[in-house]
């Protein structure tokens, strides 16, 4: 692995990127981490989109993204922008493009930034999963030819491009060579970066998004490592797709975004909740405030830290440990209350690790310095083959439950994603044991290390969504929340739906105006169900397949 990546984990410096001009609000460089969201109105409804955009701006959105699935929607961005300007709002607009290069070219002359997905922007899905080297090279040339008109328009209009790679929507060509993996995501983006650079275009922003926070974190880390190897430093957009709603959506978003922010990575973030978009902005702001206080912009601040950190930051591998009672080895990650330090060996400094016994359960109870001390202690254990199970205890002087959930999720996810602890403990006197226990279990589920309830993969919706997704998710959650371990995807449309919900057991996907398509795994079971009947149809599908049980 590139040494520079793990070096930066311990120096806790922000990865300083090049500044990209996006209208009147620059991104990257030494600018603050920007927050943004996306409208979910019909883009052709100018008034509704403007009203929602203003609510988002007033809630703190520094950029506003609007879907432009076709040429008519892209053209109407001019009307939306003009009306916003008339009302005194000059916040930069971003056009969200998937399948339609012509729509991107129209939008690029109107808005300040265009987001394209390299997985479906140009590549054709033909069922072909084997490409010779010549065929692969020919496809790249075709993509470059098709991408050039957009780049040319962007250069002439000072429009930025976000190359936004989504796990689950990689092209057949990339899948044929790399599979549906973080490496495939990075290679997909690097191809488009290379094309942009060949045309001397550098107003680029990059993102690696997934509903699986391990994949999201690993792919973003790998992207940064690749850029460093090749002398690049384009700004990074962070987000967990299809995070869902409520506390689960906030915890999942904080885990993925917060873990990367604590690595010093990230220039702008979007929290994707299946709620009205203005509710995403306060959460985004809290994630930044609660996770970046220990990050330095000056490498000299931490030059004295040198340590070998023998983990692979791009792949999940559980730290090898011995079993002591019901913790360690192959046991599930446990949760503990604040009294845990009375029962087990308390470690408050690395030197304490020199006086432990083989059968000690260790409790890391370091001072609050982010996750720096825990990482250093785990590095010491790994380098010295110390296999004792470890409970990480975090102390929080926090009074708001949402703040606790966000901070704890970011802190523990940074360790859990790297397979580094066998138990977790939160000490926060303002909350009940039940609240703390629920928070810890939700964090473990968000990180994919322990499943204790139904999991919902749900997109925030956008102008492509033509059914009441928030109401649908609420009803599905109400009727299925007792189905522990089941994964149900609630998706607005087919753009990212089938790909992002690839590991879901069941899918509930928008198929048109008030219509739903149901999936069992990746297989379509029934199309165009009226949304008034669709939740009952989903429940029936779960029952037919033997995955239903009655609530207790």
C-alpha cells in the first residue's frame, strides 16, 4: 500500500487539494469544507424547484444540485437560475446527469457545475462481459471522443465537472476487468480524469459513493492514494448513498463521511436522507463540526509522529484476536456500559500494554483526541503480535442525542471499518443506558459488523422520483421493522436503484408515475404496481419467500 496514506493517518493533516472555482464559491484548497444538497422536485416545475432551493440555501446549502435527466430538464435550468437571481440568490447550481450526454452539454452552459457518472454516462450496457485489450482501448477512445464536447463547453463557460462514481452502477467494461469493487470504482474515475487532463481540463471534483460505508471509505482512500502517486490533488466530494431516514440515516452518513474527514479527506459533503432536503444541511454541518477539530492544515504540527500502521486501508480485514469469554476471535462485536473499566484491564497509555496478561480483556480509555491514541495503540499491538481482545471506550460530554450519534458513529466507524476492536463502549452521562445501547448497536449495523434489526437502503429521491418515497419508506419500516437481518431497498428510480440495492433481499423501486417495481434480490418479480397497493405486495412477496415472521 502507498506509505503516504498511512503516514497521513497519524499526522492528521487535511489532504490539501487544488482549488476549483464553482461559481462564486470556490471548493478545495484551504477553503472550508462545503455542504450541499439536492432538490427532489420535478425539474420542469420551475416555481416548486426554486421554492425548495431557497429553503435549502436558507438552511445552509452552499451548492444546490438539480437532476437534469433530459434535454428539456437541462434547458429549464436556465429558467430556474434566472428566477433565483431575480429573488437575490446566486448560490451555484449543479446539474445531475446520468445517461444523457446531450443534456450535460446543454446544462454546462447554464449552471456552474455538472455531475456525471462514468459508469453510465457513455458506456453502453450490451450484456458483454469480456473485452480484449484492443476492444477495451477502442472503448476508451470512443468515450474520449464523446466526452470532449462537454469538456469544451465547460472550458468556455468556466463550468466544473464532478466525476461521480457510484458503487453498483459501474460499466460492463469496468466490471469485466475489476469487478464491482473499490478498485473498479477508482479505475472508472481515473479513466475520466485522464481524458479530462488530456484536454487540459482541470476543474474537476471527484466522488466515490456507496450505500455500504466500508466500500465508500475504502474506495475514497484508494482514490486519494492513486492521486498522490500520480501527483494529482483534485477536490473530493463525500457522501453515503441511500442512507435512509431518521437516526439510522444520520448514523450511517456520519460513519462513512466522518471516518474520511478524520483521515483528513473531504472538501464538500452531502448527507443523503430520505427526508426533505433542507433537513440534510444541519446534519452535514454537525458532521463537520464534530469530526474535524483535530485535523491540522499544517504538517509541521505532527511531524514527530512516526509509526508503522500494518493495516490495509483499502480492504477490510478483522484484526486477529484470541477469545476471552464471549469476546474476541470469531465472536460478534459486543457493546458495554460505562462500568466496563471496573471489570477489565484499563489502558490509558501505550506503555500500559507492556504489563498485560495473555487472558486480559483490554479497555482503551484514552483522552479525547479523536481516534489518534486508539490507532497508535492498535498499531503497537499489531506490530508486537498482542492478541488480547479490545473494548474501545469513548467519553463524550454531549447533551444532544443526535450529536452523540454523529460523533460516536464517526469515531467508532474509523476503527470498525479497519477491523480494529472487539467491543465498544460509550460513556455519556446525559443519556440513559437504553439510548447508549441503541446508539452502539446502530453504529455496529451501519458499519456492517453486527446486524440486530431490519436494514433499509433508501435513496433521498430527486426529480426523477415519481412516487411518495418518504411515505412509502415510513410504511415499509412500520410493517417490517421486526424482521431482523432482512435488507429492504426503497429506491426512487432505476438510475442507481438496481445497482445500489444489489445486496438487498427485496427491492421497492419507482417505475413511473405512482408505479412501483418489486425485486427479489436482483430479479424483477412484478412491474408497475400502483403505489397504493405496492407495500401490501411487498409484504406478500416476503411471505411467499419464507422470510416473514409475525411481530411479537
